[in-house]
C-alpha cells in the first residue's frame, strides 16, 4: 500500500516527489517547481541520497528497494540490470540486451526505460544510443545534466 508522497526540494534542481510502499520505492517524479516544504519521514533515506547525489557525490542507490508493481518480469529484469551500471558509466541499449541474453531486444530495453517508475534510482539516464544520447523520460536536458553531474562528457 502506497503512503502519502514524500517531497524533497534540492535548490537549483527542483522538487522530487516519491512514493514508498510496503515493499520499497514505487515511483519518483522530478518536478521543475520548487516547493518549500520537505518531508523528513522518509524511511528509506532516499532524501539524503538524493541530496548527496546532487551535491556531486558518488552515490549508489542499489540498496533502495523498489516495488515494481505489475511491471512485466522481462522489464523488471532489464530495470534491475540497469541498476548495476556504475556511477559515471554508460551502456548502449544493444549492450544491455546482449548482457541479459536477449541480443535482439534493444527496443525492448528502450521500452523498459520508457516505463521506468524510479528514474535516478534506476539510472536509465546511463543508457545511450549507439549513435547518440537516445531519449529520456524526464527530458534530454535532464539526461545531459545527470550525465555531466556524474562526470560523463556529453557533446
């Protein structure tokens, strides 16, 4: 059961609204508006991790449990694999497809990224196209921002 949403505002970046259920993080939304209130009841400690991440620290979100709900097992497998891509690194959709044993499924990997309920925690911004950045559910400007924050040089 999802609880009330938690909110965290990070100056210069915006407000993060996320929901936590009994089995873990359910969703994370990044909003442009800056709210004044913050929620200090976060049982997962995601607020502290996000603050550290946006302060330029190398942060690993792997210990944050995620409740994927009714997402298909194939997509969950892909999303969980994405969590293993290290901070400051990238992989292509095709590389991920090959690494999970589905070499002809680069588009399936892309579709899994499109429905990723917890961007940043499941770092889909680290996936790039073979010939360019590819897309990002939160917008290409944010993808570039996150990659630059992690030290990845983006043209």
